[in-house]
C-alpha cells in the first residue's frame, strides 16, 4: 500500500518500498517487520500497556472477590443458639418445625418492639435469654396478657430467681424426674436440663428438682392474672441435640404449642434501645428549619454539579492568546520527544519532512509512492537506491546517537538533491 510523501508530524514513517521496482535502480531493502515507525515492537507495547494497566488489574483482583462475597445470598440458616432457624446442635429448628406441622404459627423476632407488636394477636411469647434485655423491656414483656415462657431468661423477673452458683444454659446438665404434680411436667416424666430456679415469693410450682437442692428445679410454672408463666433454667430441652432425649419434646411441645400462635423472641445485641415511647421527639421537631436547610443544600449541590460538569460536543477552534513561532513550536516538540525518549517518533517526523521537501523539489505529487520517490532521489543524487531507501524508509532510531546520525544523513541527502 503506498503512502503519501508529504505527510508530516509524529506519526509513523512512510511505508517501506515494495520488493520489486522497474528501472535501472537496485531493489531497496525493506525495514524490519517487527519494528514500527515509533520505535516500538509488539513486546515493548505489550509491556508498556501492562505497566499502565496493572494497577487496575490489582484493584479488580481484590475487588471482584469482595463483590462476589457480598453478592452471595445470605445463609439459609443461622448459628445463634436457641434460634428456630438454626439446624445445629444448639439450635431449635427441629422444635419449630414440629410446632408448625401441628398448626402453630411461629414468628421469629430479634427486637422487643417486634415482639410486642407480634404479641398483640395473643398466643404464647417465648423469651430465650435475657442477657441483652433492658429493665424497661422486661417490664413490657411481663405486662403482656399472653402466656409467657422464659428459657434461661428468669433473671429479670422478681417472682422467679435462679439458684446460686448456676449460670443457666448448660450448667450441670443431668436427667431429672418431674417431682411435682404439674400436668406438663408429669406428661414429660423426665428431662435433661441444667441449673435451677426457685420461686421468688413462694408462689408457683417447681419441678425437676436439682440433685443438690430439692427446693429448686429446672422448671417453674405459675398462674398470674389469667395467664400462665413458665420458666426453664436451661435451653437444653429445646435444642436439636437433646429434643429426642427423655421427655424433652413432650415438655417443649406442651409449653409452646398451647396456642395457635407463638412469638419466638431471641434478644440480640442490636436490641439495646428498649421500648420506644410514643411521645419521642425527633430532631426535626426540635429544629424545624433543618429539613429546609438540607433541601436547600441538596439543590445547591445539584446546580453546582450541573454547572461544573464537563460538556461533550464537537471540537471548537479557538484563537490562541499569543502567536507561537514555528521554530519555537518545533523546539518544544523536540524537547517533548526527547523527554519521552520517543526516538522512533522523532525519526519518523524527520523522514516525513525530508520526503515531502524532496518530492516537492523533484516535482512529484503528494500522492507519489515510496518507490517512485526513491527512484527520483536516486537519479537526482546519484546515490544507490538501497541507500536512499534505508535513509527514508529504514528502521527507526533507538537512541540519541542514532537519531543524530539519521538527521545528519537526511540533511546530507537533501543537500545532494538540491545541489545545482
């Protein structure tokens, strides 16, 4: 493919001469096919592109796994002890599923506000653990009209107290006989549990006594204001691991399956706000102008973004504020080439300028091919065609010394053609 000889600028050098040419001149040698006009090779270009892109590649290497992990769906089950969706040994999913098969609607909540809202429909409220319960939360639960089942959560109630030296869940687990006349305890017969409870004011029935304290037991039941309050000192009878042992399943199903609805409340660390009062005052109530100021700031931000945003459109030619001499522009461009070590670009610019001037001097059109220009210069200067082709279409220089030699040789060639 032929290349115009009048092209100037930092683009690639004119195309190499074809392998054959008519006339008395010698066939010129073609340039190295692995080197292009800007002095680079495929390997050097790939290395340069890798240096520019490796930062983004590293960012993507770390970001994509994180995005993938965040995009993964949440695990179908939890690992919280006593949770109705925990299939582990300490979970209670087996008990929740059995209750649902028997027609009991189980509502699992993690906050006191949700528990109080769900308890409005009646039924049974189960509280598993009271570590994160605040006093006002415990008082709100005690004030409910629902049946209340406390599992390892009797520490906040005045009429039920744990025995000294027990920590509730998993403490000194053993097999215990009912030892009382409570119907639920009698139906269970024996259970496996740890710890002990004692009625705080002497009211209530204590069952499944502890081996070392007959006055305390793992289960306490009492009637209060028309509703039934039951307490277990230990979570073990409700867990998946122990539900099939002894009479654990019988006691759990009788306690939690008494009504058609069951609110399964498991307090968590994020449930530390207590019961929200109805007369809570918000920030906008205290400072009514905050909302207007925020809206005004958002409007100002939107206007600023629109005003400062980059506009895209056709390139507009603008008059330069000063006139830059061509010599200064040439020297500035040369300094840029030198700073970037773009020997190939500089050599291509020198060759393109020399080729354009030679073609004009010899009367060749701008669309003249490379072989035609080489033949004309060969006849005008007397130099061998191979030497002319090497100067105008040879491999690009790779250092400052080669660039200087190329400039001197081109100047010498041009002076020979201009010779009278």
